C-alpha cells in the first residue's frame, strides 16, 4: 500500500499588486485534479504489478482436495504456498509441504514432513518414533490417530518421510515411500479461503 503524500505547492515570493515595502504573502497554487488522478493510477498500477510478481515468483495459490490434512486443512480450502523458501532455507520437520506424487508426477500432494534425511524412524501402533524419541504431534487430534505400524528404517539422503494429519485415512509415505527432495516444490503458509479457515498453516 502506498502512502498518500500531499501534492507539491508553489509559493510565490512576490505579487505584482503587493504594496511596495510590504512583506510578500505566500500563495498556494493547488495541484490540478488531472495530475492527482494520474499519480493515483500510477501508484495503483505499480502496486498491482508488484503483487503479480510476488504471486508468480514467490507464492502460488492452490486448492486442497481431500481430507487427509484435517483438522487444519479441509477439502476445497484455498491457500498460498511459498515456492521460493526452500531455495534459501532447509526443509524442517513439521513443515507442511506440497510435492509431486512419486507414483504420478502429474499429481500434487500436500502432507507434513515427519522425518528428515538420515533420521531413523519407526511407527509402533500409531506412535511415531524419530531417532529413538517419541514424536509429540499436537497437530494430530486423538480422533484422527490410528494403530498402524511401520518397520524401523533410516531415511535416505535427499529424501523425506511425509504423513497426513488425519492418520486413519491418509495415503502417505507409509504406502508410497519417501519423497525425494526434487519432488517438493512448496511450503504451505496461509489459508485465504473460506473465511472460517483463514490463517497461517502450522
């Protein structure tokens, strides 16, 4: 949003009708309406251009399809993903990421990162263990947990183990395996529609 700045004025230091010896009276010449409208349109176009560039190169709007990320993300929620962040920072455990489905790169999935490259992971009747420690998962409500297990494994280099928050219905790395780094292309950051779900994705 640009800040409105009062238009310039011209101050005359003397007047042809001024009394000789009398102090000059400043006269403000108002800015023309046409010039003011032109400046407003210019600022509007610049703001729109910057917004388009930000969306094209930094953020991308996407729509959620399915319920595997309940309760935070609902079916048909619309959100922005940051496409640039992983060029300057690392993927972290707990990030909600968007990636090309390993078995069909034409499809995109959204899941939460549970284990990083080099981590040892196992799942014992629904409880996730990473590097020998039970993972505290506040984002998974008790009613969305399941009792599935997964044998102990070490996550390969440049790969990530991802899971949906709605564990009882999610198709994730427990089924299709780890996700290679090159398939991950964005981080979910903000839900913008519908209004009841607006807010940061955590």
